[in-house]
């Protein structure tokens, strides 16, 4: 057995192993779902609503099984029949220029993947989400979102990929450093201006009108020294009944954004409690820490990639005889899976710790009961699982479960 065959086997084993792990976690979570919720949560759902929640979880689990199985089969077939080598040959016929080859290679790969996912996306949106009362999107909005998403991917994704490829071909040893700096600058720019530049392409944002809610938010912001010039309302109801809130940017560019569905579903004090949680992240420096961790992680990935790309053996494992930037990038991404799993678990642990701290901030500076009430309402409105399996929480939850958060805020043992 050649080293190339061994590498290909390892890649397929990683993909299959990840698939099996996910299915085991889904099975555990589905079986655990039938457990009786804790006494503190038994008043959330009436019997009919609880049956609906259980049905929603089962339907989404089955759909997840279908989509992940289809994806795995497709990727394994593509690997076994040297699909990436064929695609590289297509890109090489189009142009002999390395950057253009990379754009064609990833452009075709991205477009094919996106087009194949459309039937699943349509079914999830207009059948599953529609059946359970979440979807408010019409076909026109879906098509508009899809076309705008494609345009943004082509323009922004193409620009980032072109820049990384250019650094690779021009600087070689310092490729990782220049790519790291450029991607970091790009990310920071969109952190500052995402709400101003990208969100308006998809949603309408209006300033929150004067009234009880705005007064309550302004009073809270002044009390915790969190100055913000404007609070914006986003028309999330044009796509879904699910509610959310966030703030974006930092420094003078901070912006609070509330979904109109959140304002509709919660009282003014409950909305302030949700906002207090988000402000807690900012005050506890979670936002800054997350940004720094992301920057460091990006630098490590680019450095590892720079050690990887010039070794032709990884490209040969995918059927290409020589080291090629875009094929090596695919091989690296596939082999990076186990490392990504470990770093993802560590980030989830860190994130759940931060969520407890943000909840504590909201409880201290606003009202724990208001936040608990808001979280309960949001759980019901999202048909959330009240009894997730601990292993599923460990692998997938960036937030503690509702029950864990309630216990922590009430001073009980988690």
C-alpha cells in the first residue's frame, strides 16, 4: 500500500468517523428527549405544544440524517473516483495561471455544492419550518436571498481567495504571515461594518421608536456605562417567527439590533434582560477575547497550511501528480478535521463558561427572573429541546441548556 493510498484511506476514515460520531450523538439525544423535563420546566409547554416540540425534534433529526448521509456518500464517491483531480484538470484547461485556476476550481466546487443543497434547503424551509409555523418567507424572498448570497460569495470570497493565492505564489515562505494579516484585517473590517454594509442587503433596519422599551434600554445602558447612540429594529419576521438580538462592532461603532419578533414576543423588561446578557459579554471582555482567539487560531491554521502545501504527496492522494495550491488546500481541510473537532470542543467549553458569566451580569445589573422568563419564552417559540443529552451538549452546545442556566442564576448546583 502506497503512502498516497494510506492518506486517502485516512481522509475517508476521518469523514466516516465524524459521520458516525454525529449519528451516535443524534441517537443519544433522540432517546434522551423522551425523559420528563425537570420540575422547573414542566410548565413551559402545554401537552399539545410539547407533542409539537417532540415532533419537531424528531423531524429535524431525520432530516439531518438524510442530508448528512447524502453529503458523505457524495464526498466519498468524489474522492474514490478522483473528482478533485478531474476538477483540477478542468481548471487547468481553462487557464494556466495559478490564481485563475484556484478561482475556477473552488468556484465550480462551491456552485455545485450549493446547487445540490437547494432541494434540501427548500424542503427544510417550505415544508419543515412551514409545517411547524416558523417560516414566513415567500419564494421571491428566498430567490432574492440566494442571488444576493451568490453575488457576495463571488465578490468577497473571490477577493479573499485571490489574495491568499497571490501571497502563496509571490511570497512562498511568508505566505502564511501575509495571508494571516490580510484575513485578520478583512474580518475586523466586517466586524465593524457588517451591520452597515451587509445586513441592509437582506433586511430593513429602522431606529427603535421612542417609548417604554427605548426608555428602558437607555436607562439600563446609562446604569452600566454602555453608551450606544442608536438601537435598531430588524425585520426578522419577513423570514421566520424565531426571535433574536445582538450587538455588533466595538468602540464607537457599537450597534444594538433587536429582531421585531423579539419585541413582539417579550415584555420591555424581558428584552432589556436579553440585552443585559449581551452587554455582559462585552463588559466581561468576551467579545474581545473571542476576537483575539479567532486571530490566533487563524494564524496557526495558515502556518500549518504553509508547511503542508508544497508536499506533493497530499495532492497525489487526491489524484493530482504534483503539488497544486488549490488541491493541497482541499487535502489540508479534509485532514484538519480531527484538530478542528478538538478546537471546537475547547471553544464550546469556553463559550458555555462565558454564557454563565453573561447571565450573572444580567442577573446582577438587571433582573434574573426577567432573563429566565425571556429564555423560557424563546425556548417555547423555538420549540427547543428541554432535555438534551449531556454528551450532545458537550459536543454541540455553545450555550448551556436552559435548565443549567436557570440553576446557575438561582444559585443552584449545575
